[in-house]
């Protein structure tokens, strides 16, 4: 905000400064409540103050800025691999009207809230190391082989600020596509929520929308919620080993955009999960249905819906089998 100086009659400079102040207030009103801006095409980490007019150009530029409870507004196309600091309760909010890949022939086309791999990328786009991080309304596309858009990390079993712990991560209303994983859990962080997202185009053999690594257990993915998401054209939709999770309200395709899904939901190694009110775009009579589903120990499955391409819909209870 600019300070208005002088007295008596407003000058043209005073009027210009007032208009800019009103614009800044408008940008931060309407529920957006942005504390610091990242605008890659307009920012400069050297001279930034975090305002809309003087934004940062990257998430890395926020290293000495982030404090618990802050909201970061992302506007534009970010090409970065970012490991978060061990700071809790940060919201990263895409400030576009909806998640989209805001590029034309690889060049940013204005607006958007897009997170892509940098040139020569080698790892995950975002590695979450603090508790309570929240990602909203962002389009992610990691083109790096064998890596994820978001890695939810916990190591060492301690609490921040000693060890990385991404417990209570929330991912809300985002789009994911890429070369290997959408969301990757390493170490089994508990109480994570994935709601209202779209996962699509993880199409090659072994590519998985939501995946948990084996042999990296610190916690047990306890209390995860995977709710009201869309899974489209992925080789594998969900392959995790949670405990006490709820997977509900999701739509999962079988054949979409020439991709045939081999695994719908595999919870092998997990236990005591509730899988209900999901819609599987596959006829229950499909050969090989059993191989598409695997439950954990003492899971509760159902009701869930199956349908064919014409009229028949089947309400199913229990882990689906041919």
C-alpha cells in the first residue's frame, strides 16, 4: 500500500496512488486473503515485498518469509521443484478461476495457476515437509520420469521442527497429470485429505494417480480421506496401504481416452478402511474384474456402483470380484 502525502487538493499522483491502493485491497478481498504473492512471470525474488505489485517469482523465494498460517497466492506458470520448509499450516492457493495448463506452445498465456517441471527437472514438483499444508485450485504436470507432482513426506517419526512431517496435508480442487505419480506418500503421513481433485493421463504401465511407497513406513496413512475426486485415463488409479481411511464419492474410469485401467483400487497392506459410494465406469461382468480391486484387512466395501455402456447399473457390497 502506498502512503498518500500532501494536503488540500488531490494531485494526479495522489489519485493514481489511491487507485492502486483500492486495487490492492480488491485483490486481497472476496475471501482470497492472500498474505504473499508468487507471480512467476511478473515477480523478482530480489526486490519482492510479497505484494501483488511486487510479487516473488518462485516458491523458493519465500524461504525467509513463510510463517504458520500464511496464505500464498499463486498466479501464472511456475516451473520449479520445491521442498517446503518445516513450517506448518501454509495454504498455497491458485488464484485463477480454475486449474488449467496456462500455456500455449509452451509459453505462458496469461493468468492461470499452473505448476510444471523446470527444464532438466529431476524430482518431485512439491515435497511437503510441514504439517497442515493446503494446496488449492492448482494444475500440476510433472514430466520427470518416476517422480510425483506432490510428495507427502514423513521421516524419522518426530514432530516439526525436528523432522519432516507432512501429516494433515490437504489437497483440494487441483488437477494432476504427469509421467508417473500424482500424489506420492513416503513414510505414511497420517490424516491427509484429497478432495475434489482430478487425476488424469497417468497412462503408461505402472503410472499411478495416488501411490504409497512400500518399505518407507514411519506412520500408517491413518485416517486418510479420498473424497469426491475424478480418476480418468490412468493405468492405476489408487494403490496405497492406508489404515482407517475413507474412500468415497469418487468416479473412476475403466476405458478413457484409449487408456484401459488395470487397477482401480488396491489397498493391500492396509486395514480397517471404508470404501463406499464410489462409481466405477466398468460393467460388473467384465472379465478380470477381480484383478482390478484388492482390499486391506477388515475393510468395509460398499455400497459402490458399477455400470455398463447401456443401461445396467449394479450396486455392489464387498471387494468386487469376477
